[in-house]
């Protein structure tokens, strides 16, 4: 399926306007999540250092953000750095952090102009101080914006997010029970967990995109993607364009979401 999608894009070039005309704006995915993978392989194929792939990837981020915001998607979640990515060589991590700062310096004004509200998913307080400062400034600047929510996952682990949610529910209860002698009950519901995740208040992703052909979720939004439609392309992230995103939305709109029930024809 993935190579067919790519083949279609490569062999018969489609105009962006053709793709746009196929999209039904009344049934857009409310929330799109993207695992931006394949920067290293993109660079390797060009005999470039991995970091060149990360740099090229930053350009693709710009296009994805702009496209989703213009389409009217409510939330876009981008997986930028996982809690497991600390296993990489220090030089690669340092460059990724520097690129993140460069990205913010270059794009923040545009993000703000487009009424986008930035949120960070993950323990970004563990990032280097100068990165945290830039992120804090960006969060403050965009906090009142009412357009698309842009979630950037940094030092993110979905399992940690779920554990954090349970801990914060227990903490709330302990505060509420403080001094009243109320027993803490073991009745944590799914709704409570959803309401304590980093993404609380946002709809769950309807569409999960992963680039570079890997068929795994790599600890991203495990709770929230329970019923997301998954779209994988062999294209590496730096080559991911507006057309790929539009194609993903078109394919999403052809899917039948059943949520455990029966299809529309009863089958
Ligand atoms: C995704 O590209 C970016 C990050 C995980 C930070 P990779 O760096 O994982 O690229 P590949 O998977 O090695 O090609
Ligand atoms: C997932 O990609 C994390 C990000 C895109 C930031 P990885 O490259 O880290 O995932 P694995 O190791 O291939 O599962
Ligand atoms: Mg990877």
C-alpha cells in the first residue's frame, strides 16, 4: 500500500490543487499526529552526515505545520525527540537541540502570526537550559492563540505520560482527602486518565502518519491513538511535502471507522 501511494505521486505527478479538490473540509481529521522518521536514512542515501538529514527535516516541519493550519485541522502533534532518543551519540543530540532553537528563531513569528498555539508534550524541563528558555518564551508568546494547537513532543514517552496521569490523579485525591479522613478509592476511570494526559482537552488523533516505512509506534501517544487511522509512507521525513499530507488526508477520508461495531453495509 505504501509503495503504491508513493508510486502514484512519482509516476503521475498530481497538482496540489487536484489533491485539495478531493478533500472534504467538513470531515477533516481533527487531530493529526506525525512520527517524523527517516532523517538519518535520507542523509545516508546522499552520503551526507545524519545531521544534514535533521536539518532538511526542519524544512518539512514548516510545510506540515502550514498545511495543517491552513486546512483547519484542530491539532497537530509532531514527534520530535523521544525519551529513548537520549541513547544517541551526544554530538547528534547536541545538534538536534541546536536545530530546535534555530527552528524556533526562524519560525516562531510565523507560527504566532498564524494564530497557532504551541504546546510541548514530554519532560522538556530536562532539555538544556537555553532550549528550555526559548521554548518557554514561545509558549508564553502563543498561549493566547486560538487557532491550531501545535504539540511538539520532546523528551516524550507515552508510557511515562500514562504513569504521570495516574500519579497526578492520586495526588489530586490525596490533596482532596487531606485531613478529612476520606479513604482513597481505587476507581480510576478511562476518562480520568484522558483528562490527565499531556493532551487533555484535545481530541484524540484521528490520523497517525509515520514516514520512512517503519511499521511501529515507538512509544508515541499510546493511549490517544487507540482508534487512530494509521498511514505509513516509505518517504523519509525530509522529503515529506504538502502533497503527501494531502494524500494522507484523502486516504483517511476513504477509510471506514468502525470502533468495534459493524461497517456501514452491516458486514
Ligand atoms: C527522526 O529521524 C528524527 C529523530 C528521531 C530525532 P531519525 O534520526 O530516526 O532517522 P533514521 O530513522 O535513523 O533514518
Ligand atoms: C521515533 O523515531 C521518534 C521520533 C520520530 C522523534 P525513532 O527513530 O527514535 O524510532 P525507532 O527507534 O526506529 O523505533
Ligand atoms: Mg528513526
